[in-house]
């Protein structure tokens, strides 16, 4: 008997996951179908999700899986993040998944891993419930891939920090309450002179400007942050002084794995819809799906998707076991984002002119997936990490 075509229609059977992951997968899939898909067009047009959706995400337990139960979380490993990213990316807009991911998988881990007990007590419970939304500010107008080249400074003045600079392309900037900001505390020390800071939205001197006109992920807001003599208390330092670069690199592991898992979810959903489309599209004496070239194209895409999925799961397994995985995470992020882009491009081709219109999932997915080869570290940066790790 042959396998059912769209692998997306059944929960993953991989050994990595147990019953609680299967249950979480069902919960998120239902949430996407019932509470995201019906509103996707509206949120895309508004260039944001309603802030209340973060509260709903909190209610469903989508933000606290890695957080200690003391602060309202589950204290679980990153498998839940992988499941959530895969399922959220199956939505008719990957903007909500990106907004949730930027909050729970990109910003929150900085606090969870490096925050003091007082900082965690103060902010983590609200981040877990979605009452406070987080954003991470690393990228600057003149320093993206090269994090060490950032120019934002934090100068110590008696018992306070004075921050000056700007951050660009920051996800959730428009709605976030808490910002995790990287700044140079020792500008002469390159990457050894960066520290992380926790900044509340209403800090005097801090402004946010919404950036519009994105190619994709339109339902997730993006902003430009300006820090003009922002004065922060001494205890706004997050983690160790001048260790911010290393903290950022450690948190990249989770971010990149989650991005890769999202690529798998998006490509899977688009492929499933493309199979259905080709089966009903008349072509010659049959349908588009009856043509050998179509079947082979879809087969190749499923093969690439499976390779990406297995790489995500294998790397997740390594991370869960605490194995050093810098190289593997870079490989996974580069491979999954490039594969998903190729797959979705091929799916659009199979839709012909219909794929160019937003009636079909593939049009938005094609625009949305383009980010994953750039954001969280471009593919070329991943290749550099791999080459360095292999001592090439
Ligand atoms: C929609 C969106 C949301 C984002 N959200 C956030 C966020 O929440 N927080 C945040 O801090 N940042 C965020 N970013 C920024 C994102 O991480 C950066 O855009 C990314 O790291 C690339 O930096 P850059 O845009 O400055 O490109 P550059 O660093 O200028 O790189 C341009 C290109 O040069 C090439 N390149 C770069 N380095 C190398 C190399 N070593 N070898 C070979 N080629 C190379 C790559 O092709 C790369 O795409 C977001 C970006 C976008 C578009």
C-alpha cells in the first residue's frame, strides 16, 4: 500500500517526540486552523497581529515551555519549540508564527538563560502568559551579519547606563513591552566589548518607528529603534558585562533551529496544497498530476523536505542531549531554508498563473519564505560557521 501523499496530514511519527509533543502539535494545528487562518488576510493588511493573540498564545502554553516552573513555565527542552514552529508555519500567513517566535524563541531565551533571579521574577511570568511581549534588538543599519561591528553604545555614568544608537528590522518592535538590546560597553574590544540590556518600552529617549513595505511576513510588525541618551538603571544589564556576544551566539542555537523547523512546516503545507491543486487541474487528457514530470517534481520536493525535516529532528536530538551543535545548527538552518525556498518556488511553478495570485497559499508562502535565507544569519554566514568548524 502506498503512503498517503501529503505527509502533513498525520502527526509526525519520529522517535524524538512523545505523547505531550503529539498533543501540543494537535493543539497548535487547531489553533492555526480556527484562530489564525480566518484572520490571516486582515492581519496581513494591518501589518500586525492583535496584541490579544499573544495572550491567547500564553493561554495555550506556547511561550513558557523552556521556562522554569517557578516562573510559570514547563522547564522542558527545545522539542516543544520545534513542534510549535513547524505547526505555526503551516498557517495561511507565517506572520503570526514569526511574531510568536520573536517573542518566545528569540527574545525570551536571553532572559531565561542569562537573567538574574530578580529580572526573571519581574518579567518572566508576564512573558510566559503573553501579558508582556518581547523583542530582540541586535541588527543595526550598518551592522547586520557582522554583529561585532555594532555601534550602539552603553556608557556607565555613576549608577546608571546611558544608551545611544539605533536598531533596525526589529520584529515585534511596534507592540513589544520589553526590548533586549545589544550595545558596546567597551568599544575598543570588538566582540569582547558587547553587553545585553533589558529596556522597557516607556524608557525616556527610546522611540520606535514602524517599518512598512516588507516583501513578506506582513502580519508580523517590524520597527526601527532609536536610543537617544536612554538612561537605564544599573540592574538593566542582562547577563555578564562584555559577554553579550557570547550570550547572543548561545541564543542563536535555539533561534536557528526554530527557523529551520518553521521552514519545514511551511514547505510541507504548501506541498500538500500543491498536490491537491495538481490533482484537480485539467491538463491534456487528464490532470496536471497525471504527468510524469509533475509527479517527479513533487517526488523530488518531498525528498528534499524529508531531508530537511530529518536534519531538523537530528539536530534537535543533539541539542536536547546537550551535544555541541554549532556546526549542525548552521547546516540545518542553511539547508532547511534553501530547500524550503526551492520547494515553494517549484510549487508556485506548478500552480502556473494561479500561483501568482493570493487566492492560493503558495503566493504568500513564496514571499514569506524568502526571509529565512537572510534572517537569523544569512546562508553565507551559516556556510562560514560550517567552514570554520570544519577547519577548512
Ligand atoms: C523581516 C525581518 C525581521 C528581522 N527581525 C530581526 C529582529 O527581530 N532582531 C534583529 O536583531 N534583527 C532582525 N532582522 C535582521 C536580520 O537578522 C538581518 O537582516 C540579517 O542578519 C542580515 O543582516 P543585514 O540585513 O545587515 O545584511 P548584511 O549583513 O549587509 O548582509 C547582506 C548579504 O551579504 C552576504 N553576506 C553577509 N556576510 C557574509 C559572509 N561572511 N560571507 C559571504 N556573504 C556574506 C549575505 O548574502 C547577506 O544576505 C530582521 C530582518 C528582517 C528582514
